[in-house]
């Protein structure tokens, strides 16, 4: 029986076409649809499944970010998490918040809440950092199981199938541990409307990074955010000979 | 929230406006004014009803209502995403259409989503949302699957709405949890083979048993949505009611909650329909069905009122739903016009296409503005929304048909293909002009209800005069003249309610409202009670009323957009201005036609033509090749 801490990040919705701000300091977030990071949804689903299988006693959803982050905590609660912790970071500071900060916060919470398992999405679809789970494990000095494809409870701990290049890898780990969810771990459930209503009544605690003793002072500076270069139009060639000639001309062969 | 201070001011303005039209007999003037002031609480607050008597009661339209508090708005927003995801990930509208049935696992997921008990209080297992919040979700349904919309609409908008509105605490406790979340379907059974628009003429009959414990119901209903799957039915039947005053026995309609498990309830095979195929439509038969007396819904003999109020209460949902449908059609048409190149140009660069797409959005804007004005009025506790609800049903169903049709036109051959999905929407949409009160009947309802209201006020005027009825016409003329001469050209002034940029628009609308009130009076003078037979005129009057309502709600909403500094404000203003030009022109033409002799001659001609056709059972012309 374990207590599971799940990280949920609020990101720009996957279906939104992201636009760069005219002053190139970042991307446009105002008036843009946000939702829970898809990999975090998978993490929440896995945690809730563990609870349904009576392998976990409690699921705690954590989000680090500005006030709006509570939206994704509510979604996690509607999916079946028991309570939420919102670590408030002011919007301006949040823009420069890095995985190192988040992992320190999560590690502190994991200890404070006496969690036996931390499950995170393998990466967030906004910054694609893919670092938080690994760093959290390092801060806690716990074993890690990243890119989980399957999580099974065994007597000694957990048997985890990981997605690696070219196949799957099976490892065994003891708990407590930090896991990160890959795409094929499960299919997340929908938060149904009645559950959203019920989630309103579940507890949501608010703390600051300072309360947790984590320094979130930015250590980086954003110099410029640019659109990807526009792909130049191609050309059609008459036959293979012309193609070969063109390639030679361009120094490609 | 409603701005109560502003409202009270409006009330005063209304009273004084009314009084200014009374005769200059000071004593009676004061008496009527006082009685009016006392009765403001119960006074009809409907904007539309009041323009029939040429007066302005603005509280239900200006300022644009805003009834949800911050928490309710946030909650509503949190429901949008999962609701939309159901449609994008689970539901398959095309498949349900092709199979004439929603898949069982889709239906199950829809129940789990909570979509069948949206307005049932949380204590009874529902979501406990109000009309405005329900309307927001309806828009999503309308954008995705109208057939599914009928299944959940027939269930909660009419099927068990009677229990919500009229149910006793026991009835609510017994039935609401089932229909809200326990996968028990409900249906509304009013229509019969010989009783469609004329709902008072139903033949189903319920007879009380001698021990007064049961009613025994016999008869049949047709075209009942969810008829084949419903376990709980709201059924209307004739019952013998004794008038407590006269002691006379009389047939009156009574509403009942009927469970299929009572025995004797059977249903026919699913009807094959043009559209909304995902929904189940059947005949329902009642053979000696024993209904416990405690299952009477509302009072015995009040069934007609119960039925009408259920329908009135649910109508706003259609506007909300169809504004979502239109939005989707516009999206598809916009995407096509943006990408498709013909004659070396993207379609969007052609003025003809621009005209179509702009027109489509203007109608969508007006439909949505109506739906959410009404929903919010209802949530603010208004009882006077029936005219507006009927107007919005007519408007929404006709605009949606037009918009979908034009979307198909913009997409050309592509629009005609099943794959695109618009042909299904067009088939689905056709029923909306027919069911829950045909648009033709609702037009008469709008015109006659308004006229009746105006007439009752004129009667008050008449009593104030205490003149013999013979002079009624004269009094009407006087009143009409006075109304027009009170302030320059007309008495109506909307300028205080709209943003500066809409002042010219509001002036046009005010002129229409003045003309409207005068036309109603003229009609009353000319036709008196016989106005009821002048359906062509009544329909024109209703059309004018609909156009006026569309102008007022859009002007109010665009003003709101400006006041809130919304990024879309200028676009909303532009659409409102365009709509006002078109709608006010139509209003003036319609109103002029009502009283013009040329139009009267035309109407008579039309009657003669129709008479000939009916006499001959169809077309009665000699074919070009048939003469000899």
C-alpha cells in the first residue's frame, strides 16, 4: 500500500497552434487554450489505476505554477486523485522556472507527504525538457524508472517495462521510486461531468516554493524566442538526369 | 448579475410612458398610474410582449444579462473540455446516422459523462446546472451531433422536465435520481395520430378507478423521441374533471408520470426518418395501463398548461444548440473558402463568397444572442420569456437551415458528399422547423399572444374612458395618435442602452418598435376579434417581431462587448450594424404590407388561387402540350 504523488503541468493545449510573441520574449499564452500535459494525464491515470487495484492508498496531484495551474489539479481530482497541492509561482517567475526547480519542489513534497511513489509525465509538451523525473530521483536519491510502458507490482517492489530505442527493457526496482510515464502506458480516462462536480469538494492545499524552502530564483535569461525557419519551396525536375545534375550543382553528391 | 438599480429605473420609465398615453383626465390618470405602480411586481416583463402595445420594458434585454458568478463561470469552463472530448474521441455522429442508432458503448459513455442529468439538482444525482450553463453545453452538442442532441434533449429538456417543474417532493425523489444518472431514459408523449399542432385535441384517455386509487390509461402516441427506450414517460391524456363551481363534468387534459413497468405500455419499431437518426422515435401504445393517482403531474386537468410550460421551458435550448451547429458549418465553409483556389484566386477573395460567409455569421451571432439572453432571463427568475423563447426557436431553426445550406453551397460538390458531414447536418436540421411547435404555429402564437396582451391593455384604457363599446374604434385611433405624437416622431428611445457606435442602429430599431405598436393597434381596430383568422397578416407581424428581437439582442450584446473591452467588440459591432440595416428594412416592409391595400388585394388573390388548387386536388393548369 503506497501513497502516490503525481505531477501535473498546465501547458498550452496540444491542438493549439503556438505563436511567438511579437517582442520575441516567449510565446503567446493569453487567451490561448490550456490543458493538462498529455503525459501527465497518463501519469494520473496510472496512479488512479493503482488505487483502484488497491495498490495505492492515496493519490496526490501536484502542480507548480501560477493560479491557473489549479485548473489541471481539478482535472486530476476529477480523474480520481484524492487531493491536490498547488505550489504557487508567480506568472512572471514561472516563465523562467526550470526542471531543476520543479524537481526540488517535488522531492520536498514527496518527503513531506511521505510518498512511496512519484509518477510524472516523461516530458511536458511545451518545453520538451524530459528532465524532471530524473532530477527528482537524483534529489531524493531514489531509484528511477523512466519512460514506463508497463508498471507491475511485485513482492520486492516494481517490475517496469521501459520504452527504449528499438524495443522494450524490463527492470526491477524497489520503492520508494520515481517513475515517468511514456505514451503507451495507458489510455487516460475522461474526467466526467459528475466527477468534475465532486472534485470541487476535494481538498486543494496551496503552498509557495518558499514555504518548501526551495529557491526558484531564475538562473537563466531568455534572449530570444524565434519561429522555426520557414521551409523554402522546392522545385520539380524533368527527369533523373536533371535531378542528379542539380544535386551535384548543390554539392550534395 | 442583474443590475437591480437600473431595472427599477426602467420600471419607472415604463410606467410613465404608459401613463403619458392615457387621456388627460387627471384623476383617472393618477388612478391608473398608481394601480400600475402597485402592480409592477406582477407586470409582464417581456420586452416583446410590451412592444405589442408600443411600450418599452427593457430590463430583460438591456443591459445584456449576466447571471453567472465567477465560480459558476469557472465551473462551466471546466466542463467544456471533457464534453468536447467525448465528441471528438468517443462519439461518431456519421456512424450513428448510418446505423440509425447510437452504439451502446457510446450511450453508456454519454451517461457516465453526466449528459443526461445536466439540470437535475446535485442532491438527486445530476449536475445541477442552470439554463445558461446548460445552454453552453448544448452549443457543443449542436456543433457535433444533432441526433445525439435529440436523444439527450427529448430525455431532459422535455422527457422529465415536467417532474423538475411540477413534481411533488416524492415524485422528484423517486424519479429524478433514475433519469439523472441510472441510465433510465425518459420521454415526452403528447403527439397523437390525430393531434399534432392542435395539442388540446388528444384522445388518449385516463379513467379513474372506482376506489380512486388509480387511473386506467388507454390510447396511443406517435413520433415519440426515446419512445422505444424510455422507462419513464410524461404522458398527456384526457380525464373527466368536475368543475368545482358548476358541478359540470368536463374533459380536461391531465399529465401523468407513467412507468413502462406499470404494464400495458408497448412501443412500435423505430421510425425511419430523414435525419436525427441516432435518436429513437417510435409509436407508444397504452392498453389499460394502471397509473397510481400519486403519479398525476401537476394538478388534475392542468395537463395542457403543464405541456405548454414544459415546451416553453425547453425551447431556449434549441437556440443554444443550433448556434453551435451554425458555428461548425461556418468553420467548415471558412476553411474551404480559405484553401480552395478557382480562377486563380482563393474563394475567400470573391465578394460573392464574402457576402455568404458574413451573412452566415451575422445570423449565428443573433441566434446565440437570443438564446443566452433568454436562458439568463430564465435563470434570473423571469416568468415572462415565452414569446422570446418561441421567437428564438423559429429564428434558430430557420437560420441554421440557411447557414448549413449556404455552407454546402460554398463547398460546392464537396458539400454534397456524405464524407464532408454537412448533408447529415442539413437532414438533421430539417426537423427543427417542425417539432416542438411548428414554426408556422409558433408565429401565430407570437402574434396572437402579443396582440392579446396589447388588447387587454387597450381594454383597460377603454374602461378608463368608460365610453360605450361603440366608440372603441375612435378611442383606439386617439390612443394611437397620442402614442406617435408624444415625442417627435415616436416615443421609443433606445439610445441610453447602447454604445455610441450603435446609436444610429438603435434609432432605426426604435422606429421599427414605434411602427410595430401602431400597426398592432390598427390591426385591432380593423379586425377586432377576427384578427385570429388573418393568418397571413399575423405571420407578417410575427416576422416583424422576430426581426425586432434580433436587432435588440445583438445591439445589447455588442454594447456589452464594447463595455467589457472584448477583443471581438469591433467585429460584433460590425455584424450588429449590418443586421440592423437588413432587419429594420424587413420590419418596415412587413409592417407596411400588413396595412396596405395592395397587399390586401394580393392576399385575397392568394386565397382564391389556393382554393382552386384544393378544389382540383393539385396543380390545375393546362399543360403546354395538352391544349386542344
